[in-house]
């Protein structure tokens, strides 16, 4: 299973702490972490995952794998700038959003549009027609975020495997 973790480049210290804990918890459960591969929340979640013995994927905005933070195991160079946010969102079976700026919002929207569950941990609230969007799943703490992401991802995988497959022939 792969879970994408998204968030800002310059988060407050509490968001860094939470991202590290999310990374450690994902690694403890054998889940691969995907992120934008750069600084801030992305670096913190990768650091936590590596401390927990996990594997990390960094989906980078440029063509230089050396841009990745030092805890990225697999740098994926896109040369797409912010357009790579779609790839970050689509890579995980669920997305955990921690803190964040406008790039984080774009990743949340890509995921929600594709029916990929988004778990928010101290991040943006999205509104539709003046009401909070009920597709967002709110987490109370890092372990709760991972619990909810794994449960939502497993439910999505069950639903996908129950769908009839197209065959050529």
C-alpha cells in the first residue's frame, strides 16, 4: 500500500512533529510513503518513515533527483513544476494532508476529484455551497490520521477489486 502525504514547504514546528509521527506510523505498518520530495512536511514525513524503517517516494517538480530531501529513497523527476501535484495525489490509495498552502489544496482537490480519500490533520477545510465538504475525513492526531487513511484505502481497494475487469479479446 502507498499513502501520499502532502503539506507545506514552511510549516510550523507542530506540523513538522506531526508529519514525522505520521511517517513513523506508516512505516511501522509497512506502508510506502509518497510525497512531493522537497522540504517542510514532505521532508518530515520522509524522515519519520526512514526512522521507522520504511520506504519513501519523492515526486519532484524538476529534473534533478538531487533536489529531493535526503530521506527520499526513490526520487521521481517530473520536470512539471506544480503540475506534479496531480501525480502526488494519484500515487497513494489515500492522502494525508498536514498543514499546507495552496499547493496542498490543489493536491487535496485532485485526490477528491478522483475519489481518493483525503484525511486532514490540521489542514484546510474545503467548503461547497457554504457547507463543509463531507468528503474530507478529519483526523484528531497522527495515529488517527494513519488509522483513517489505511481504513479508507483498504475500503477503496476492496471496492476496486469487486469491479468487473475489462478484457481484450
